């Protein structure tokens, strides 16, 4: 996963792809079980809502 403010940095890394095997999988939506959200100001937010719901269900504390 690559995070950068400069688009040219991404282009430089794409050139590296000719030397090592790499895949561009697009924008990351989830990592280590956390959802990643990006707002219009390019700020990143991590959410553990799915994990919280799983724990609540496991201990029979969910509203479902």
C-alpha cells in the first residue's frame, strides 16, 4: 500500500514495476480488518465497526 500527496511519486513507483513484480490493485478499501474511508479533503479515516459488531454478536449484546 502506498500513501502519498504527490501524484508524481506514484508514477515513479510504477516505473519500478519494470524491475520488480508489482500489481496496481487500485484504492485500498480495507486493511487488517479495518475499513478505510477518504473524505473530499483527502483525509483518511479507519473504522472498526465490523469488528465491534462481531464482538457484540459473539457476546449476545447486539440489537439484531
